């Protein structure tokens, strides 16, 4: 046995060591951003603040009483860190972006920066955590009693002090220590590097202590096998009858919610996180830490049950086993380990809770009542915050102490912790909805959490006073006013359930139901929707949503004043200087742009919470007169104006395009019109020419006398000839006009093209011979079938041949006709040794009324022949063009697709 | 029938490419008592004027190789031929052609198909003599 004084002195000395560690940790972190304090290892160790004295002492007791149930408390967090990495990462990202300081701040910020939700969550957290803090006080008290031994209890400085007094002393000491530790300054991000360093150190101490005890137990118990086989001999076995029952799954679920929602876990995992990548390491390292913590729990519990006397407290096996073996040193180390787990929990939990209380309850009150006198106190808000937090810490530990006081007769540690877990789990549905469900609304979440809390208080919190209050016992047995279906541990007649599973089931089921149904029937406000998008889509879009402030109503001076009140003169000045430097201007010249106000709001949120920061800046920037609704309306109107002008722009653009099209069509029409004029003028000319001869000679013939018979004969014959020419011309014009419209006066049928060519040659034979032409034949193909009309094809060949005759003024005129098959095409070349066609006219000659400028020997054509021929060939899916011929003159090439040879 | 050879001056030089029209003009003007020379394309006109020294020129607009308007422009630009009276013949009856002809300095303008009397009257007016038959 150790002396009580010695034990207490050791504990105090240990706390002193922690304080020194925290102090230097803080200085080191401030001096060097990249110190080892910012490493993933320290981060992971600080997360293991999850393992409290409940784990250290309670898990052994739990294992001794209920077998494998203790495992769920480790399994839940493991599942979250390994399987739900993305959830944690999302939380960390959101919290960094929005300077979130706590669970209450997260929910309040997400649901429209609601102060009321913040207050509700804070109150529930403070009340819900009280049993948990009581658990730590009880553990420390019991451990001091156990290690100092009840026989010596009356001695030394502890003389005349019972366990309540001892617990009170512990609570007071913790309060003092936490105040010294955690509220030395108010930080923008609420990160406490010094505290985290101390917590990490404690994590190492408690693990080492438990492992040391475990190794010792296994050593004296003759190895794992020895311990378990002795237990079997004594008829002891690990009780697995309740494994995997409803309670087992309930504690598993609760621990999943707790690792995320517990204020201290949120603080270390999310708020104190300085680098998202640290989560990766923690993802495997933290589960590994918990595994190491749990490895020796069963051996210690089993060995304790076999060797310790009947009726000894299994929660204290870790201390009493070494003491029973006379290992006082090891017992003291184990005590320090347990002490470490308790102190680290109390320190961090009360810091986290005090931040919530000061930001969500005290700060809004201060803002409300100090609105009219914001002169003079430069450091006011900053100092006020610190005082508020110190008072909060006192309050929180007092609550824990009172809970301990009222329930001190209850024996086991673990059930007390689970009461807190159930309370904190009420935040979990809301937290999931906050970061994953856009439609979750403030009203629904508030109602859900409140309902869940009331059911928890009724079914879980109240029954824990069973042993101390006869009234509660009656209530438990008979229900309020004798209504049996409202009995706290048998709601709606659900008798015989495990009380914890019962409470968790009803509170969480109704919580979730209210949240889902409520969100479906209520409409979120504008600010809620903005925040919902910012939270749910945190990985989808960069940057923060546009803040809704009316610009221009505040000066940089006003803003500086606010910043100075909250952040203190030094940090406010630093912030303004930094912004000014970024923009390259003088700090006095900073414009209160929405971006700047948004940035300032986030900085302030880090100190006083999102809701308070928003209220505070709104007062200064917008004045109290402009409500958010009006702001949104203005934004809507602006949006509408923008849309309207965009629509107008679009309409006028369409009009412009239409006008452009009209103009194009007009130009085309004018072009067509002028083409038509040109055509008519050409036709007129072509018609007037034969008409001139006809009229003139008719007049000559009509005049009396003077003409001999030969003359008369000649003139009549000219008139006849010109009339025919006129008729032919009109026929050609109509023909061409029809062809140009795409009409075809014939059916395309398979015809022998070669036969048509031979016929044309024989028709022209007389003409050729008369003009003294020498006709040469090049290559000739045999019968070749094409799609077309034999007469029309013949007409084209005649046109080509007669052109060659008409324009050829060579002394020894020659004509060369070739037909061949090339690549599936039937090709006919008609070449002559005439003057050829000058380059300038090569495209012109296929136009209507174009006649070779060099002049034809016989100038009787209207210049429509080639135009018609080309149209005819086109209607047979062929082409007619000029080619490089074998003779010096022109060469026309006709090309038609071949159908097949017969 | 055509006055060729170049040594004998003619009263009228006709520039017309349509053979039958040329024949009719030749017939009616000769019948009216004037001596006639003729060319059938634009390029031959100036040469013909120099060679035959006609008292006037009957000029078709749509001539091969060089248009009547081109020829008229050249004549009016030539110091020797500037004062030669020119009667324009055209089958394109538009106002536009008439205006161009006037701008270029044509002395008369007759649209095809013409009446023989119209041509003879216009020629007589330009030649300023009453030698021909009524």
C-alpha cells in the first residue's frame, strides 16, 4: 500500500509536468509552424483522448461483468476511422473553411447561423456530458482510494475527508488546471497546441501503463494460456451470452456517433487538425492504438476474477492486481496512467464545452446587452470571452461533480459513460444531415434534437438516479401518474428490453423521424440554403458562397473597431495589415467589400462562433434595418434584372440575325433579278436579230416593183430561214429554262451511249464533208450502257460536233472523236484543230448566250447550245467540261457513269 | 457588190455581223442611191474607215471581237475621224444603251427591228443631202 499523501503528491507533480509540457508546446508551436507538434503522430495521439479512465479501468470491469461488450467501444471508432474516412475529411474541410469551433457551431452555422440551435446543442452537450465527467471524477477518486488503501485512508492530509470531498477536490483541481491550460488566450482557429502536446504525452503514458500492467499480469499468470485455462478450471469463462445482442449493437452504434459528436473528439479530430493529410495516418494509427489498449483487457479481467477475493471491484483490477503482488511501483504507474486518461478527458472536454458555452450562450447575451455601449473597451470582447470560458469550465465541472454526488452509490463505470454517449448521439443524425442532405431544415433539426434529448432525459438520464431517489424508483416501476406505457425503461409497453438499447432506440428513432419528416414539410430559409450548398457541396466548388451584406454602409474603421473588440488590438491590426498587403494598399484604405466582410466574419467566427460573428457584423455593416430576407430579395431582383437584360440581348441578337438573313436574301433576290434582266436582255437581242431581217425583207417585198424573181426568191428564203431560227431559239430557251429548273422531259433509261455517238456522227457526216473536215477516230469502246435518253444524248454529241465545225477556221480542219472507259465512267472526247478557247472564256462558254468571241464562221447560234448540253448531261448524272485534247484546238469531254456492258 | 479595193471612197460604211441584216441594209441604202462599204467585226471598223473614208458610219453595238461602243469611243478620240457621223444600231432596245450612245457622241440611234424608212431617213439626215430618193 502507498500513502495517500504520496499518491496525491505524485498526481500533482504529474499535472505540473503536463503544464510545463503544454507551456513549451505552445511556445514551440508559435515559433515554428512545422514543429513535430504538427505531426500526424501527435494528432493521432491526441485523438486517443477518446480512451478515458472508462477505458483504462471501466473496460476491465466491463469485460469482467459482461464479456465482449467492452469491445464495441473500440469497434465503433475503428469503423469510423477506417471506413468513414471520407466523412471525417468532409467535416475537417468544412470546419476549416468556415472556421467551425464546435459541434454546436457546425450545426448552427449550417442551419442558417441560428443562435437558438447553437444554444440548444450547447445545453444538451453540457447536461449530456455531466455523467461522463462524473465518471472520470469517480474513477480518479476510486483509484486514489484503491491505491492508497482504505486502511490508511484516515491518515495523512486526507484525514476526515470522504470520497465526496475527495471528488470535490479532484474536480476543483481539474477546473483550476483546465483554466490555466486552455483559456490563456482566445485563438482564431481555437487550436491549442500546448494542450494537444500534453494530451499526446498523456496518451503515451496511459498506453504504456496499461500495457505494463498487462505484461505483468500475463507474466505472473503464466501467459495467456495459463490465465484462461486457470479460469476454465475455476468454472469462470468470459461471458459471451450477451454478445451480439441488442445491447451489443446499441453500444457499437453509440460509439460510432460518439467518436464524431463528442465535443472533445470534435475538438481534437476536426478543430485541432492542422493538415487534412494527418487524417490518413490517424485512419490506421488510431485503430492500432485502440487495439493495443484492448489487447490486455481480457487477460487482466480474467486473471483478476481468478485471483482476487470475491466482491472486489473489477474496475480497479489494473491497480489492485499489482498491489496484491506487492508491486507498488507498477501500481503507482498504473495509477498515473488512469489519472492521465481521466485528466486528458476532463481538460479537453471542458475546454470544448466552454468554447461552446461562451460562443453560443454568453457571447450572444453580451452582444445583445452591450450593443449600445461599444465605446472604449478595446480588449473588451476578448477579455470577456476568456472570463466566460473560465466560468463555463467551473460550471461544467460543477455539473459533473453534482452528478457524481447524486449517483455515487452506483457501482460500475461503463454504464455511466454510455448515458453520455446516448445524449451525444442525438447530434449524429443532424450532423450527417448537415453535411450530406441539402434539404434538411433548421426547424426539423432543432425539433429532432430537442425531441431526442427529452426522450434521452426520460429514458436514460432519469433512471440513473434510481438508487438515490425513491421518487425516481416509483416512477420507474409505475410510470408517471400511473401511466404504465410511459415508464422510462418500458416506453409503449416495450418491457424487458435492455434499458440502454431501449433508450437509444426510442430517442434516435424518433429523432431521425422528426428530422426527416420535418425537413420534408418545412422550407429552409435563404441563408440556410446558402449554407446548405456551401456544406454539402464543399468538395464540388471552390471558394465560399457570396456573403449577403449591403456594401458601403460601413467604413474600414467600423470594421476594425469590431475586429479589435473580438480579436484584440494586436490580431486585429495584423489581420488588417495582411489584407492591405495582399491588395497593395494602406490599411486605412481597405474597402468593406463583401469579400472582405466575409473574410472578417470567418475570422471572428473562429473566436465567437458563426452565429455571433454574423450577428455582430450584420449590425455594423448592414445596420439592423436590412433583414436577410430583404437582402435576398434584392439579390433576386438583381438576378431578375440581369436575366431580363440577357433575354433582351438575346432577342436583339436574334433580330439582328434575322435582319442579316433578310438582307442576304434581298441581295440574292437582287442578284437573281439582275440575272433575270440580263437574261431577258439577251433573249430580246437574240429574238430581235432574226426579227430585224424578217421585217426589213418583208418591207422590201411589200414595196411595189423593182425586184427581179431571183432577188424576190432569195429574200423570201431569208425570211423563211430567219423564222425557223427564231422558232428554234424560242424552243431552246424553253428547253433550257425547264432543264435549269431541274425538270427532265425524258425518262432516264439504260441506253447505249456508243450508239448515240455513232448516230450523231452520221447526222453530222454531210456537214463535215461539206466543210472539208477530216474526221479521225481514236480509241472506241464497244456497246456501253448508261442511264439517259438516246435522243438527248445524240443532241449533245451533235452540238459538240457542230461547235467544232462552226468555230474551226483552220485550213485543213480536223475532228477527232475518242470514247473510252475510265474508272467506271464512259468518256467521250470531241477535239478539233481550231483556234481553241482562250483561258478567260473557259468557264464562260457554258453560260447562256455565250459565243466564242473569236466569232464563228457561221454566226447563227444563239449561244445556248453548250448551256443546254451541259444541263442535259447533268440530268443524266454526268459532266461536260473542257479537257486537254490531243489536237491543238478545243476538246470537250463528256463523262457518264457506266451501267454495265452488254 | 461590196465596195472593196480601198481607192474609191464610199458614202456609208456599215459595220454589222449578221449576214442577213447586212444584206438588207446594203439593199435599202444602195437603193436610196448611196455607195456602201461594209465590215463584219469590231476590229475591222477603224481600218475600214481609214481605207474607205465614208461620209458616215452605220455601227451595230453587238459586234464580235470589239463592241460598237468601244469602236465609237476610239473614233471620237481620233483627231482624223472625230467628226464622222455615226448611226448606232442595236438589238438591245433599252434606254440605257441609248444613253450610253449619246454620251459617247453618237449622232443617231436606231433600234432593231427597224423599219427601212426609219434607217434611210436617219442616214439622210446625217448625210445632210437630198440626193437620195424620197
